């Protein structure tokens, strides 16, 4: 860490502790920032990084409390009762632009309210400042847009409004708490760039609190890696990403899927050899009825939401338009797209949960189209299982692990099942003695393993994974991705892998389709698509992704 | 917005027509109007003539059409009891009920909203606990008990307020109001309070629940982090959001108040629609009952529509769609 003379520091924190009923969320941390500098505080969930921001604003939720041996802004101890004003001296950018703005007030009234309160401007001056701010954060036609309500802006534009609100009083320090986690990649890049340029132009310091290594790489100058409330490493960003010294930061960075190259498996510590029971494998493969059948074939699929009719509201939305692709045996097919691209609609149709309007899906040769009667659906779904995004809501909290995994085992005698379930648990990397516990006893990653074991228990030929790792921390994501790859290699499973995360696709998939507004704009082998994309949209998507330096081998 | 309005009006029309059918059936089948209207010693021929003149020999659909046609023109027939046009009776009684309901609504909002906010801001405070406890009693005590207790306390024991009637009214030609005389104000206080108690607790609890939820929301946390003063966060930003459901419930409850008014009006001998209705029931005065039913149905439908429109006006998110 560079040693900076204390006087030059915009922000200086020494020995910050945040306690919740005796447990330390932040356990003695030091942070410095100079004007114009972006310092990233990076860590996984539960690391205590958001508590740092809350303490800085003195908004730690009771019964939590904080203390620090030193916490100064430009050399003056931070004190919101006397010397400092929240929002004027230190401000914050919230994560989710959908919920951070009051829906019943215009953008103008929210901005005017704030600058009038903090800066004592007249109504006319405040209105001018509001327009100025919208202009500064890159909202076109600010004179008109300022009178709009939050819902009249798109997600990215709303986040610009949130930034305008946070920066309206020209604070000296801004805390950006996961400012891009709720945004699509194309928007994310723009928002990060905006934060970067404002900090540089105004000499404002910024604490970027995030779990996203891509955001850290894209805009931060220095980074503090946090774990269990402690800073395990503080270093200039470039140095941290290329040659981390602390073992934890090394693991964390190794778990980040790179976008610019393919790695076989994520390098993770102590994964251990996978326990595979040959009799389990025999049982899992015994269901393969027709080896020649194509696992999934989609032809000319179309789906429209919002029926038209006399006096009916809304315009129809074409969620899918003429989508066709095939998944071969043992292939992982990636389907990527931003929110609203139709990828989840496609997953639901492929799983037989939603009927298409046009076209046909064939699952292991069984057809499914608009004409398929409902009673045929149960048979259609045979040989297919799903893994969902959120392992907290996808498991029934009242069912034990044993019951959860046994559920899809139709016609298997109980004695046989009691032998298979422990083997399955071991196969997905869980100890077999957890069978009697309920889901609440497990972490997110463990739950996702249980969900995968449950999917395997249905002996599927095709696994539909809908954003299986989006709700997980990056190191857990790496473990789950490794597991899915192992399962494919060992059992010859085919997978439809749906995600918005391009780097994950590059690591996981053999072939990839890119969905944009319901149409498949690109389809090809993964490496070819990433190296030389044909569609403009794919090229644009790839250009938004920050490139991480290659991790140097540990010295 | 236009298709939405057309659909709403279509639905409203159907509801009113159904209520009209119910009123009509009551007319037709609850007792024989001819028996109630003619003298004890009327001959069969006289009764038959009356039956013919009332149109009771026409086919039922024709009778229904005539009934609706008259109702649209405000003609609900002649009251059996006082032999006067029902529409006149209603016109006389309507101002009393509407003023009572208006006073009760204002009282319920004026006390319920601030109490809701205060109890939401300090959910564990002493005031909060007291208000919550008292409000529970308020919800569970029947209206006539509250009314009688209030009369006992304020009219009989303390002799501060009158126990019945409307006091002096001032006739404005088309409306007779009690709001222009001191005795009118004194007279409306107890019945309005009685009628308002239930709504007050309902609104209080609703505002409290909404406020507690909204104070946890991201946009309020963001407002705090921007350093806006607590007072404007609570009373300007959060309250407006919390009042959205209150608007709906209050709108709907005004209809309920008119219905509840029957009990309150009897207790306080308030000369309004409710009292008119109770007396009509006692005398099987079918035209008055039918007209009252139609009137209440119309009020509910109109309030529903009004709430929908106001909601769209207050919440910008509902404005653009249509």
C-alpha cells in the first residue's frame, strides 16, 4: 500500500468496527481515499462491505453500532450532528434504480427538494440545478425529462437519475453500493464510465462497494479485499488482479470467469476427488431409452404475450420470434441475452410449462406445440429436469433433503432410494449425513447442490439450467460450474444453459445462441462466437465486458 | 384511458340494472301491493281496478321495463305509509345522511391518519400501545353500544350535547343544512363520532401498516442517505405513498358508512335515509325500501368509479396506460 500523508487524504478511516449484537460485521478496517480516486471494497456476501458504507453515513440499522479510532473527511472527523451533512458532504448511490426512487414524485421535485434543503437555493435556482444535473449524468433533453416520473425512465436512465440525486449537492465523497448489480451489461458499462468520469472531473473520491470483479477492474484505482469483516489485502487494482498476494484474494480472483479465454476448470482449493459410486452411475444411465433421439430440437418457435382484443389493454409483446436450434447429446448449449430478450420464456416452453404460439419443440423426439393437449405434457417432460436461479425459493422449506431428492424418483423402492440418495449427495459434493436436515440449514451454494441432486434423481437426459449461478457468490459459482461440467463429462448429460453472463457462457458452453428481443441473432460454436462474432449485437455485448489481466502463477 | 372508462361504465350499468331487478322483485313479490294500498273493505272490483291502474296485470318484463323507466326519471312511486312521492321523501332526508357521512369521514381521516403515522414512527412507544389497545376496543364494540354510551356521557350526565335530532337547519332551497347553525354543529357531533369510530380505527391501522412498510423501502432509505430531514421524509415522501390504499378504502367505506348510518341514525333519531328505511321496513313500505336499495347500489357503483379515477390521477404510474 502506498503511504499517503494524512493531510492529502480525502477520506481516512482507521480501525472501523461495526457490531451487530456482539458479532462484528466489520472488524477493524483501514481505508484511505484521495480526491478523484475510486477505491473498490470488494468481497462476497457477508464480508461486511456494505456495513462500511452504512457506518460512513452513520446509518447502521439498530441494534447495530459502529466505532472507529479515526474517521475523517479532509482531516475533519465525520460528525453529522455538527460539521457534516449527509447527502451534501458524503452521498450514496443505491443499487437498484427500480426501487430507489419514490414513484409518486417527479424527478424535478426530488432533485429540487434536496438541493433546496442542503444548499438553500431559490426555487428557480434549484430547478436550474436539476436540469444541469440531468444533463451532467447524460440524460438527453433534460429540460423536458426533468418533469417526468421515475417509471417513465428505463433502468439505465433511472440509475442516471439516482446518480444525479446523489451528486446534486456536489459531495466530496460518494459511496457507490453495488451501483451496477441490477443492470444489464450494456448499461453497466455506461454507468461505470459515468461514475469514473464524474470522479475524475470533480476530484470527488468514491468508495465502490461491489462483489463484481469486472466493475473493480473497469474503474477502480485501488481495491480493498474484504472477508469476514477484515481487509485481507489492499493494493492498486492492476496489481491486485494480476498478482494477488493474500491466499483468499487469489482464490477469489481465480474464480472469476474470464471473458477473453477459455479455461477448462476453475482453479479452486481443496475440491478433493469427486466420489463417484459406480452403481449410482449405472442407475443414472439406465434410463437412456433411445440413444439416437436428439435431446432438444426447437423449430420456428414463437410466443406473443398480451392478447389483442376489443377494449383490451396493452400492446402485444413478441417474446420469441422464429427461434430454431438443436442440442446434441452431451452438449452444453448456452442461451444468452439481456433482460427481456425472451430467454426465460424459451426455458419455460422447453420445459413444457408454457405453450408456444408458433413452432414446435421436440424433447427426446416427443413433440410439443400449441396443439399439444395438456394431458400429454406429463409424458413430454419425462427425461428433462430443471435447475432454477434462486436456491432459496426453489426448495420446499418444509421438506427434508431426503424427501426433496426422492421426489422425482418415480417407482423406485424406498430401500433402493435410501441407498441412492446418499450416493447422489456425495456425487454433488455434499456429505451424505445431511439427509434429514431441512433447507434452512444450508448456504446458497449447498442448496444449489441439493437442487442439482434433485434434478439428477429424475434421471434426466436434458438438464435445463435457468441462471443457475446468478444468485451465488463468485467462488460458489465457480464450484457449481465445475460440478455441472463434471456431471456432463461423466454422465453424458445434455444441458440448455440459460444466462445473461457472457464470461460464464464462454467457460461452460460448447455452442451458444444469442437472443435479442426474441430473435436468435447469433448461433455457433462458443469459441468462434467469442473470437469473431458475426452479429453487431454480439459484438456490442462483448465490447462492454471489462477484461481482467491474466492471473500470474503464485510465486 | 377511454376504453377503460367505457368498460367501467358498462360494468357499472350492469350492476345498477341488477340492483334494479332486485328492487323490482321486492316490489312485485314482497306482499301484495294492492292489499297494502287499498282500504280494508274494498270490493274485488275496486281492487282489480287498482291492480290494472298500477300495471300489475302486464307481463313481468314489461313491468320491469316500466319500473326502470320510471326509476331513471326519479319516480319510485308513492310511499304506502305517508302517501307522498318517494322521491320527495328521499330529497328531504338525503341532506341529513350525506352531511352525517361527510362529517364522519372527515373526522375519521383527520384523526385516523395522524394516529397511524405517529404509531408507525414509534411502533413500540407508549402512545402506540395505548392507541392500538383502544382501537381494538373501537373495532369490536358495536355501533349502537358506542352511540348509547356517548349519549349517556355527553348528553345525559354532562349535558353538553343534545342526544337526538339535527338541531336547527337552514333551508337553501335545494338542500337543508345543519352546518349553518350552532345547534346543528352540536347535534352532528355525537352521531358523526359514533359513525366515524370504526372507520377511524380502520384507517389508523391501515396507515400504520403501510407507513411501517414504506419506511423500510429503498427510496426512503435513499432519501435518508441523501440527508433529507426526517420530517419531510415522513410527512411528505412516505405519507403520500402510504395514503394510496387509504384512498381506496375510504372511498369504498363511504358506501359502508351510508349503510352503517341506519343504526346510528336510529340511536340518535337522526332524520336521514337510514331512519326512513327503518321506518319503511316496519311498515312494509315497499316503494321506499326499493328506492333505498337502488340508491345505495348507485352510491356504491359511483364511489367505485370515482376511486378508480382518483387513483389514476394520484399515481402517475397508472396514468399513461389505457
